[in-house]
């Protein structure tokens, strides 16, 4: 027998045989020992029932199973538009590391549009220098919790680059940002180099953490102001109220202005169905959800809509597609609206945190 992998199908169903030449069989989890025995022979022969292949592939994906069965990469469907000129999620998930080999696939789910009324309101505030550290100014700082709101702000800044740019000086006010992705976007806003943005909050992972950080930091920024100046919060149509609520409880006024709206792309369901069909034979797949938008279509495509039990159990050998969310907002939306508990919720809204959550979940399978 000169092949490392062979398959045999008998009356009892399909099995995959792995001939491990010159090495020992990997440890078989206790629950599977009677179903996937190691048999002595030329080297060692491991027989794996096809119905358990996905689970055991996840368990041994970093060792012998991948080596000898040449399992394909694990698809990671990123339900977002690919960022340009480079996308940090693609860069991270394209690099094999710690025995994991993923295949990032972008499936755009949202289409965005600037809100004309909101944009006009913010444009008026910026051009009239109503956002500054001056006594009596309408606002003493800015808050951003999404890259789309930063894009709206950047578009307004670009309007003033070629005109009278006195209003483009934001160097004397704090600009609060949730997480590294939004911070990277803010750093790319084309403000004059002589008056860069003072960005704070990159280390926070969600709106609640940012709100508590602002409470302490804003008091230090305006120690002699009582009450503190109001804050201008650029938001989308869908957002949580945690920041205005937490700050309002401490007498800091937060005014939200909707600068963009979102909707599900008409092509999303067909695009997602096609990606699922193309990877139907993969041992396992991951879907990373970045926003409540599109959740219903995503669950419907996966056949999980209406599953009150929610996410999979560790070691589940039936479901091969797992769900990860970028943070608690999307997780809570899935739980509240669909009684669906995702498998992973990132501790921070970053590629590294998503990667860590997915790999840790997979490693937990080994303990079964």
C-alpha cells in the first residue's frame, strides 16, 4: 500500500483510513475510542468514521490528521467589505500559524449611504468651529465607534482641505475611538499635519468600556469646566445607547447625529449561498459577523434560523459551520432576536482577537 490515505465504504457506512507509517496513532478522545480504533499493521492504521471526520480533523488539524489526509484550508467567511489598500483580517488569516491554516473569504453584506441631513448638520458645526475647546463652544470633543462614521467625517474634512482650513484644527480637543480598526481609520483622516487628531480609546473593546474611559479622561481634559462640555457622537442608524446613557448618568451631555445608514446588499444571500456551496465538502467552516445587519439572512442560509438552542456545543460532530461575532453588540443581537448563541465572541474588535477566539474554541475540542 503506497498511499497514506485510503477510503473504504461498507455496509456499515463510510470510513476513512489513515496509514501512519513509522509513527504512533494520535490519541483518540475517550468518547470516540470505540468508534475510531487504532489497528496494528504496517505502521499504524487509524480508521475514522466519516461522520466523525470533521470533529477529529479539528482536533488533529495541527498534527497528524492534516498531514496525512491533506485536509484543505478552513474557510473563514468574513461578512464585510474588504478594506483597501490592505485588509488586516486578510493579512492575519492568510498566514498559517500555530498549526492553523485558514482561508479568508470576504462576503460583503452591508451597503452604506451617507445621511444628507446628518452630514449637513455636522458640516455646519465643523465650519462654524462649534467643535473646539473654546469656552461656550457647542461641543468639546468627538466620539467614533465605527469606521463608517469616520468615513463620513473624513469626507467632510476633505471638503475643507482646499478651502479656508481654519476650522480643520482639531488638535485641542479629544477624539474618542473604540478599538484599533476605528483608530486606524481616524489616523488616515486628511487633517493638516500641523494639527493632528488627538485620538484616545484604542485599547477599549466596546462602547461600554469606552464610555467609562471617557468619564475619567474627559474630566482630566477639562478639569476646570463644570459641567463638562457636551460631546458630539457621529453614529449610524443602528447603534446601542450605552455611551450616551453612561455619560449622561454623570452629567456629560452626548448628542448623537446620524451620518450614515445601512442596509443588506441585495446580492448578499446569493453570494453567501454560493460560497457555502463551494465549501460544502470542507471539514469545518467559520463565519465572522461584524454587524447585526444581515444576521437573519446569514442564519437562514445556514439553516439555523429558528434554532432556539443557538450555537454549537464544543465537540459537536453534526454541525460543521461555526459562528464568531466581532463583539457583544452583534452577539446580543443574535441572542435577543433569534435566540441564537454564537460559538465565539471576540474580546476586542480586532483581527487578532477573532483569530484567538476561533483557535481557542478549536483547541477546546481536544479536551473532550
